[in-house]
């Protein structure tokens, strides 16, 4: 019975770790997308200033 409980605890921890890893990957992707968007905005602003 103790071994079964230990297996369940390990399984729960692995699932929690997997969820944290997925959340970190999503955060990195969102941050990368925000950086790309800001770069595009800055490029567009620069092009607008050059036209003036």
C-alpha cells in the first residue's frame, strides 16, 4: 500500500512539473511574439519618420 501511495505522489509531481514546463514554454512564446511585434512597430515608426 505504501509503494502505491509513493507511486501516486511521484505521478502527481511529474504531472505538475509537466504543467509548469508547458506554462514556461507558453510564456517564452508570448514574450518572443511581443518582441517581434514591438520590433515591427518600431520599424514602422522609423519608416514614418523617414517619410517626413
